[in-house]
C-alpha cells in the first residue's frame, strides 16, 4: 500500500508537469470507468488476491470483500464503480469463476485489466446489462474459442481520462461474448492472441480482476443490481 501510494503520488506529479495533459474535470456522476489513482483502484490484498473497490460520483454501491477469491456487490447508483477480485500482474491466466450477476443500466461482468507501455484498459465481457460505451467502438470482427464461446472485438479511445497513471489518452480493448453467461473459464491468453492478430498490442500487465462495473452515461440512467462472484 505504501508503495502504491508512492507510485500514485509520482503519477500525479508527472501528470501535473506535462503540458497539454488536461486535468480531468471534477466529475460528479456521469464519468464512467475513470480511474483516479492506483491508490483507490486497488484497495487491499487478501489471501494472494487483489480486491478492487473503486467508485466515483454519487455512487450508492456496497462492494464487499469475501473470503478467498470471493466478493459481492449491491448497487443502485448514479455514479460509477468497479468491484472485483483478482491478481496483481495479470498476464496469461486461466480464470475460473462462478456466481450470480443481475443488473440493469450500463454495466458489465468482466475480466478487467490494465497494462503499461502501452497503457491499455481491457475488458473480456462475460455478461452485461446495457452495452452503452461512452466512446465510439471500432469493430475488429469476431473469433471463437473452442469450448468457451464466440466473442466480438472492439477498440475505443479514451482521451484525457483518468487512468492508473493519472490523466492520459489511451486505448481500450474489448472482447464481448455473443452469448452472455455467468460462470465458467476465461482463458485470457486466447483473447490476447486474438487481439495481437488485430494489431491490438498489450504492454506489461499491472493487474487483472474479475469485476462488476456499473456506470452512468451522460444524461442517461444509472445502474442497479447485485452480484456475488467466487474465483477458482
Ligand atoms: C469500498 O469503498 C467505499 C468508499 O470509499 C468504502 O466506504 C467501503 O468501506 C469500501 N469497502 C470495502 C469492503 O473496503
Ligand atoms: C434480478 O433483479 C430483478 C429486479 O430487482 C428481480 O425482479 C429479479 O427477480 C432478479 N433476478 C434474479 C435471477 O435474481
Ligand atoms: C463474425 O464475423 C463474420 C464475418 O464478418 C460475420 O459473418 C458473423 O456474423 C460474425 N458472427 C458473430 C457471432 O458476430
């Protein structure tokens, strides 16, 4: 935690010095998926797992850290949040999980991670409520992983948005299951390989979590729901 706070402070200081990097506006509510800092993005570590409990805006979200690889979330929110559990480092992993997910409004159940150099925010969507991206999505076709499912691939660009390294412009990569499910196995390498074939390069893995996310599109509805997920 001390180290994370230090990194966060450095990131903030560097950002402040860069001309042309516009500070994120003070956002109440509509900003989805923003990350104010590593400090609040990754709150705690438990039993070798990372627990993520991040929120912004007028979030009414209860994100609970369970034993081992479990977590749960209940929300009725006009803001944004990410609640999840996973690992620092990420990289190629076979992620098994089970549980429940019941949501309305913009939001996902996803394997969610970040890389640096390049700075990438990525999602492998297992299920979702409203698919309502705030940035336009560029389609990169689809692919099928045997015994796992078919996925559509998208990229999007976040311009001067909060990231794990402060306010940056960066790419988002998306794999979206054509058939939603809650529970199963996600082979992250299969997605990374398919993304690479499409020129979607990843950098050094920072963390990956199985996560529930809800957000509010500008002028749109908030999200509500509940989820209870266990890894392994
Ligand atoms: C999650 O974050 C919120 C807001 O900072 C906090 O009130 C809550 O106690 C946190 N929950 C856990 C389980 O850490
Ligand atoms: C999901 O939530 C809705 C609205 O709260 C509720 O009516 C429904 O029974 C829930 N479904 C499941 C499977 O829990
Ligand atoms: C996958 O892409 C092919 C070729 O563009 C298209 O014909 C097909 O409908 C797509 N399938 C899904 C499930 O999106």
